[in-house]
């Protein structure tokens, strides 16, 4: 590991991007004794503002993504302790709930697909239980009478991404992270080594290592050599938020329910606060974050097929955000071919789930120069053919 | 006509309620030389905040409501001059557009119903033109291919109710109307005569005549003798607002389009500003103004059947309001059995359309003591069996 360049006033680490991934990186780095700065015009914003916060590696299992599954499971296992530690550090909650998830089938095709998923889960040693339609409705009485069966996964949990982001901002502040509430304009490269950034207001922030954690915008920082630009694209997601009666979640819906309706994933995530999150569209639309008539219509239509009774619920918010998605749907973590530049981006739909493991992986990379074993398949260089696991 | 009681500081007229009906009453009364005060916590609010602003007596024709039709037509004929006069007085626009209305049929039943409506319109001497489906789509190319025919009514226009309310507030201010931005608590009755109100902050506002124009809340003012309480109930309407491309209305939709979809009225009103208003649900829910998942879903679903291309439009607002509806769906205008108390309420879905004629009718009632002929079927006393047309 090379020594930190400590020019006058330079920090050990500068994190570019104050979404949950940038924040957890900053918090964990500060926890290892490094001096840390973070640049973002509004820390705690980003894709987490819109995310549903499912911690659901088992119900979201995809064929061909078993390597990612290992990382997801490693993170899921850390979530309870992570939530406790963060809540202690910040003094505020993160809405972690172990209420479980129920993936249901609305027709015979869905049922066949869910049965296949169940077989695949068992093959991988994952814990899930097949339920008949009436057993699903016994668990969740608001479910549509047409539900044909489902998979109960008690190990798939949830957190509230807005609370998570807020707690991470506070924890960073308390850990001494210095916030520059300005957008980063350009990476500074000195003698072939990343040395910080220049902000849009002209301020130069010097740092021994720079972590690019700017979500969908990670591919757009000037000064990053073109061949090292992270291949991250924005995938738009629209989300609708309803309010359940009496602020309680129990009587209406007690756990996350999801299904595939007309080929689209739809999920309903009931929060402790009484909020019911319905997500999410998946649209390749560049930087567009418009909430559209069609997006809201399809979410309400599909959700209505799962839970007809939700028509009575108050609609309180519609929103859209951008998932930072990489070519293999997995994150880009750790060192790049440019000394002093690391990545923590490309988390796609898994940002909230992967927050604990990402914080730990980047803290390891920044202190020992090595990614931990579970993170090594996700090196930043894997798309350029120049894999590096040391800084 | 009895003389105005002019106690110290008393106004000739106090209007209770600052929606468009209260405002137009105050403006017109001030224009006749009366001194006018108006009490409302937020003048310019009320049902007009949510209304679509269709001026459409011909396409909204209902069997058995021919008396109301005469009043509607009288008001529709005044709208162009009213808009010009108000815009001149206020210095701001009201979004009056003579773009016409197209009522379309989506299936054979709708088509038969529209054909009957067309026959009824012709019987009453109203101007409308039957168009085949392809002629409808030639006029409005975004219409669904399944449109089976329609009624073109060029005389059914629109205004923007929010602009209308704003202009009326300014016109009232410029005409010297005194605003009390506090809710009225109780009618003051002195020697068997209405003499003003006491506001919620305890202020007594004295007036020779008091006009109750509080929309859905008109039945709830303390101090009004129970047998004279206007029988007005709130009927909830939910509305969705989209934004058409490029801020222009021409390319996407050039005129109001409406239809009956699955038994529900749905209409799409394109504004000059690029706003596209989709309305409206009609729900008996008391004072509830919650925007619900089901209300928004049904509006988007039905609108989508008419104009499939609207899925791409930005959804910018969802809202709900309360129509003040009387037992015969017509307004309550003019004197009551209590000397000095007049009504201007119960306009239901016709508030914007009836604004000009209501202002004129109340100004006549307040100055000459007589309602004009077109307003006489709508006396405030018709539900109590004690009809009075003089003050």
C-alpha cells in the first residue's frame, strides 16, 4: 500500500457523492481513524430518496447472478447489527423491520415460475416456504382472492431508505466527516495519481484517496481518464406512496408482498409509520426523472390486482429516481487503474441491501489496500480488463 | 325593498365565503355602488381550486334539468363578455378558451346514448354535430382508435378556475371590497333580521344584508335558523393534472374531450398553459378530501382508454375538492325567509359556468330586491316551501 499523500490540509479520503453508498463509505472510513471529507450538494439525497428499502436477496434471486447473491447474503446477514450500530451512532432510527416477504402468484404461469424459483432457492440452500393461496390469505387477509400460491421468505427484511440516509448523515457528522455541500466538478490528477477534486465553486479539496460514489452520475466526473469511467447508467424507477389506515401496518398489510403482474415486478412495502410503498417501474430513459401518468397508472393497476382494498388508501406521494446500474447489475467496488481513485457505485436496485457490506469493503480497501473476499468479484476494473485489488 | 340598516361602520353587504361564487357576488355588488365586505380565511380557495372549468351546458345536458339548462345557457352566453370585463378589471387572465368540446363514444352502447343525447339537444334547439369515429380522430389525432363516434359542440368552452379565482380576488380588492381573512363563526340576528356575522376571532362584522356563499359549508353557519339552513351537501371530486409536451396544447389535444367509461364521466381539459386536467370522481364521502389510490387509478385508467398516448405525459398534481350540491342539482339564489339573509350556494358541478349569471342575479337581488327572470326558478326558499323573491 502506498503512503497517503498528505499535502497541506489534505484529507486521507474524499468521497464524491452523498447518497447512502457515499455516506456509509465516509462513515466507515472515519470509523477506521481516517480523516474524511465528502462532497455533495445535498447529502442524504440520491436514489435512496425513492427506494423501497427491501432487503430481499432470496425473493429477488436471479438466475445467473449467484456471485452477486453471495454479496447480498453477506450484507443481509450484517443488516441487524449494522442498523443497531448506526442507530446508536446517529440517535435516530432506520426503520429496520424483520417482517418478512411474501412473493405471490396471480395465475398458473406465475405459479409455475414461482415454483421454479422455489426449487432454485432450495438448490442454493436458501430458506423459503411454499404456501397455497388460502395460506397466503391467512397470513395477509387483504390479498386478492385470486392469489394462487406464494413463497414465504421470513429472512427477507426491510429498512426505510430515507431514515437510513438521514441517520448516515448524522453519523458522519458525529464521526467528524467534513461535508462540502457543493457538486464536484473535476478530479485532480497529480503525477498520475488522483489527488482530490475541484468543486463547482472553485474550491480545491485535496485528499490521499478519492472514492467516486456518485450513483448514476459516477460516469460523468471530468478528469477521470475515459477508459476508467465507470460504466454505470441510470435506470428510472417510479414509486407511489400510500398511507394505511390508523398509521398502523398490522391490520392492512403486515409484510412485504410482491408479484410479477403482466411481466412487471410490483411490490408493496408496509412501513411501521403507516406508509405503504408501491414500486417500481424500470425504464431506460437517460436522466429523465419525470413522474408520468403511465408509470403511476401501471403501479396502481398492478398493486390493485394484488390488494384490491388499497383503492381506499390515501395517495400521498409519487416520485421517480435513478438506479445506478452496471453492465452485470453488480456494484463496482475498490481500486481502479488510477492510483488513489476508488469506486463505490453501480449498486442498481441493491443499494440499500448492500450498504453494510459496501461500507465494510471500502473501509478495508482504504486501510489495508485489499477488498475482503466477498467483495473481490466486484472490482472496479472488471469491465476494463485491468483488475486491481490493491490501492 | 327595505332600507339598509346602517349601524356605525356597517357595510351594505357582507359575503360569507370567498370561493368564486362569493367573490363574484362581492365584485358585482361593489360594482353597483354598495359597500361590501367578505369573510373567508383564504379567499380564492374553495372548490374552484380543483374544478376543471368546463363551460359546457350542451355536452353536460341532463334529462329533466331543462330549467337549469336555461340558467346555464344564460350564463354561457355571458362568459365571453364577463371574461373580458374581469380581465380588464383585474389585469390578469382567466384562461377563457373557445376551443369547443368533443363527447365521444367508446362502444356501441355509448354510441347509442350519445345519439339519444344528440336528438335531445336538437329537440331543444341546441347546436351540436354528430361525427363518425374517423372524423373525431381527424379533429383529435391522439384519440383511441376504438372511438366509435362523437358529438362536436363548438359552443362549449372552458376557463381556468384558479385564474378565475385569482382575478376575482384582485377585482374585488380594486373595487374596494374589504376582506376579513377569518372564518365566520355565527350569523348575527337582530330583531328578526340578519345583521352580519361574528368571526372566529371574535370580531363582529355588521352589514345590512348577509350573503351566505360558503359552498359545501353553507349549511353549517351557527345562528342560521335550522329551517333555513341551505340543504347543500359536499360531493367529493378527485382530479389529476398532467403536463402536455412543449407547454403547447395544439399537437397533443386541442379541445376538451369527454366520455362515459364504465359508467363514469371522464373528461380531459387541455389548457393554454399546457396543463391537461383529468376529472373527476363523484363520491358521497362527507367532508373527506383525501386523494385516494382508487380515485387516481380510475381517472388514469379511463383517460388512458380515451387517449392512450397520455401515458408519456408528466403527472404534476393530484387533488380533491367538494362540490356544493343541492337536492335538485341547481343553485340556491337570493332572499330567504329571514330578512337580510340571502344565499348564493349549491352550484354543484356548475360553479364556474354559473359565475357570471350568479354575480348578476345577486347584484339585482341586493339592489332591486328582485331576482332577474332567469334566476327566479332557483330561489333559496324552494326547498322550504316558502319562496320569496324580494328582500
